[in-house]
């Protein structure tokens, strides 16, 4: 599989772009454990043009992350073109356009999945962005707006005609949000359409290694993108790749190694959001830090602590901890479930 000049191994795994998740701290861990393609958090075209600091910070890319794409979203064609040009100056490997985000504050304003209700504008944005930058341009979208408008088979051809280099499909409509099961049959229909010649990446409900393998073998996709299944579990990529190679299901890391990765991620988040590279982490371990609050989503979602009896109270304390000292004391004090000792 190839996107532009980017060549991928057999059965490549992509980390989905996720707001407040796929910052460099998390991306670098996913890369370490086998993610073949990374994406930034999604970037607002309007905020990028206005040079909003939090938005421009999302353009930060480290050499060891490559290949990596910057994902942009918006509803105005001119703003999207200008944003794509600014994003291209950060030298990503590709520009991805978000036509799939279902949340109200984005889709309700006609961006993200909201453009599934305005296909002419979606195509105008796509074609104009492709013409505006010298990088490969890709698109991520959904099957349609709702159950009555699953238009993706025809829409995929139209997007391809705009010149995109690859298409990622989340197997739900906007109306479904993240509920119900992802429809991989329809993703497979797009992939197996003889008129499609660009790579098709499938996305949705890939939370086990067996499911990842099935998506490649049953539906024929060129790549699998994994999102929520990686939150609090960046080593999941290593487990999937091991299964591809051997047919064996393994835990890539044992319980105590997983805890150390969670702690490493928290420290990396603090370095990303709170302190510069020259500041010793020990000097801030008793301070209330943005990186700790930012890490709560990963701690809440991680499967590391599943199976530990009477863990609810400890979990609440962990998610309420405000200092690094307090949080690490709680994590260090959690022993492995009896079932895996």
C-alpha cells in the first residue's frame, strides 16, 4: 500500500486523529509500539488562520513520528485552503480533511460530518485543498448523515475524482455518533468497487487483534485505523502486529510494565503542556498540572486495572488526583489482579 510517496508494510495500522488524545506525548508511544501512520488532533481552519496558540501548537511534529498527517476541518472553502497551506508549512507527510467528526459543535456548524448534508461544498473544499498544496491530500468521513442517506459508495468516487490520495471510512453515520456497530460491509463495498483505485482505510470498533485481522481479510481494506481502542493502551498496536505474524494472542506488556507506560505518558503530557525540556520533573511533582488533568481520559479508559476487585474507590481517587506525587503513589500502590499473578 502507498499514499503519495509513503510506502507502508503489509496490513498497516493507523492511529486515528482524536481531539485531546493524539498529541505528541501519546503519538510517540503509539509509534513505539507499532503504529504505521499517525495523525495530529484535528485542527480548526478558522482558528489556524487566526493564529490561535492552542491550535498552532497542534502543528508540532517530531522527526521520529513520521509518517504523520495533519488533519484540518472547517466549512468554508477559502479558509480550508488557507489552513491547508499553513499546515503544509509544518512539513507533515500529508494533509487529511476531516469530514467525519459528528460532535454538535463541529457538525452543527457545517464542518466535519456536517458536510455530509452539503456534498457540493464538501467536494469544492476537497478539490480546492488538493490544488492548493503539494502534499498528498486524504479524506476521512462517514457512511452518510443518517440511515436513510448512506451515500458513501457514490461519494467515495466523487472524492476520488477530486484528486485525493486515500480515503478513510468510519463505518457509522453521523446520526449514530459512536453508538451501534460499525458497518464494515459498506466499507468493504467501497473498497471492492472496481472504479475505486485509491487506498481505502477502514475505521470503527477495532478493539481486538482478531477484529483487526478480520477487517483486512473479510473486507479487503488497505489499512485499518484504530481510535478509541488505543486510549490508555498504546501498546495495542504491538499486540495486533504480533497476532498478524504468529496467530497468537499476547499481552505486549505485563501489568507492571503497563503501569510504567501510563506513568511515562503522564510525564510526557506534563512536559508537553506544563514545562520546558530543561525543567526537572521532580520540581513540579507537587503542583497542580494541566498534563495530569489531560491524562485522566487515558486513565479512565485504560484496561490495565480491569479485574482488580473493589477498585472503584481507588479509581475515583486516581481520577481526582491533582499532583504527580499523589497520582503516582496511587498507581504504584495498585497490585496486579490475582488472575494474572
